[in-house]
C-alpha cells in the first residue's frame, strides 16, 4: 500500500512539474507570437527598388571606407617625404614643413593626437518614448562643437568625422550627416585640446551641456566626460565642398 | 505505473517536445523577418540622398588618390634637388592653406544681411538677441552643410575651430573678436541654390525675425564675392601629427 502511495505521489509531482513547465512555455510562446505579429504588422511590403539601392549603398560605403584608408596611408607617406625633404642634404627650410603641418592640422587633413576629452550623447528616453523634441538634432551637435572650441579644443571628431573648415552637421529626414556621411546615435565626441577647461564646460550652469541635458527639458543622455592623456582623431578625406578642386 | 498514466505522460511529453520545437523555430526565424522589414518605400528618398553623397565622395577619393600618388612620385624623383623640392612643397602649402581657410577665396555666392527690422522689433522686441550666437552658428552650419566653400561674418573667416559667442545682448564675438550686431553681413562662396535651400529649409529667417532682426539674401553671380583669409596667427599647443613630436 505505501508503495502505491509513493508511486502516486511521484507521478503527481512529475505531472505537476511538467504542467508548470508547459504553462510557462505556453505563455512564452504566446508572447513571442504576439511580438512577432506586431513586428509583422509594422512591416510594410519591402520595396525592391529601395532594397536594390540599399544593397548598392552598402557596397559603395565599403569601397569608400577602403579608399579613405588608402588616402590616409598616402598622406602619411607624403608627410614622411616632407619631413625627409627638410632633413640634411636637401636644405629645405624647416619653416616650410612646420607651416605645412600646422595648416594640415587646421584643415583637418592630417590625423592628430594629443591630450583631450571624450563623451557620448544620445537621444533622450523620457517616459519610455523618444519623441521629436527628445532626439539629438543637427543643431544640438553643432552647438556642442562650438562650446568645445570655446572651451579650448583644437580639433574635434564626432563618430570619427573630423570637424573641418567646411563641415556641416545636417539632418536629412531622421538621419544626421556630418561631412556628407551618415552618422547614427550614440554620437561619440573626441576633442583634443586643453582638457581641464573643456571639462569645465560641462559644469557651466546655463551652458550648452547643462541646457541640453536638463532632465526637465531636452534631457539628452550624456555619458560622463572622460579625460585622456592622449587621444587620436582621424583625418578628413573629403573635398571641402569643392574648394580643394 | 498504470497504462493510463503512461499514456498521459507520453501525451504531455509529446506536447512539450513540439512546443519546444515551435518555440525554437520562432526565435530563430525572427531576425530574418526584421531584416526583410528594414527596407521599405519610405526609406527610398533617404537612401537615394545618401547614395548621391557617397558617389560624390567616391569621385573625389579617386582624384585625390591620383593626386597624392603624383605628389609622392614627385618627392621620390626630386630627392637631393633642393630647388624642385622647395617648389613642390610651396605648391602643397598653397593647397593646404586654401583648405584651412588661410587664403582669400573669390567666386559666386550669397550675401546675407542681418539688421534690426522694425516689424520684428515691434513684435518680438530685442531681448532674444542674447541668442544671436546660436542663430549665427546654425546659419554657418547649414551653409556648410549645403556646399558653401568659404564663409565670413563681418570680415571674420570661418575655419575649423571658429567660435561664435554672445556674451550679452550687445556683445557678440566671432573667433573671439567683438563684432557690431547692428549690421551683420555673412558672405558665402559656393553653390547658390543649394545654400539657399539649406537656409530656407531650416527656417533661419524666422529664427532671426524672433530676435528682432531682418534676414535678407542677395545673390552674387558675377564671381565678385570675396572671402578674406583667417586673420590671426595659428598655433597648436596640444594637437600634433600622429607619431610626431610637438610642433
């Protein structure tokens, strides 16, 4: 008799456990199906023309990235030749090379390194929703650039796009373009210059960072700015809106 | 175990097995659906705009690579020839100075005149002029974003590290030099139509109007627009070329 009870208890326990698992699985399955259905309902039909353009775009972007790498390599090589030219034997005045270097940094066509700060900014998520007022706009990024230069930056890059003489930060629909290249949030700022004074711009009451990060207002999310003893910024490889042609 | 119980267990296990299978396949097939969902008709306009920019960049990259290769070949061939080396470096310096904003630029473009406007002052007053820096900076930004090649504000050239700052309603600075806000003249050489599209699309006229300022655009199509070079000495204390000692 006790044996029988034991078997029954065992069976009840195993059945209970299986039922619990089954219940869990069912609810998960239900949730998943619902989520999948939701995604599907948001999906309008794929446009083959747009798909074709998207494929082409990703191909040309890859090519351009490789070309940018080639340009950077060639510029470094050229820079080395310029250095050699001022060395013994050639007698080219060193001021010429110093001027070349200085204006290359100013134009943004040479990668630079130096002490600086970095931080990221991204859209605000207030009440769990990102609305037009709470996304990071082209004008916000531009004002941050201005503020960093006022604060002592000598060179700035956002998501590896160097700020140059003719850099524009503009929105085309919901996408942000810097130097004609699409960049997406989070936006990573890197600035080489006087790190202490740049850090101070974040503390400034009523300053750009204070206003944009205000939890009661725009509430953009900023990471804590970090100081670096040495940061490297990439060079710009574009045509300065046709100025250099 | 009774046969009945065995059947029950078997059925439950069977059901559980099939649930797991379905669950697994749902989880795995979902990313695919999302991929397919990524490109729709609505994206087409943006994709085309991006594509045009990337094509433009690519064309420039090819010509720049040819240019750089020719320069490097030039240096290789002129080792030891001082006169030729100096000549090549002088040419290179001229190009870099132009890109940095250190030379005067002439060409077609637009002149924007920003002055107190009686209607605007009557409607909005002049209190908002403390935000003039933001509006000016946006103007420069949208001009640059729409094919401006060179810009100056009241004779001060805009370069990579230019700053625009309003200290108060009366005190505005471009490149840390005070300008008079009674009459602000922005000159921009570049693609006239594109620059105007950038200004109109971003409603800059309205922004200035709300500060009591009028915003008039004049086209210059005879190539007579002059943008002066950056006026101050340049020195970099912190930024240095990668792999180099301090300047």
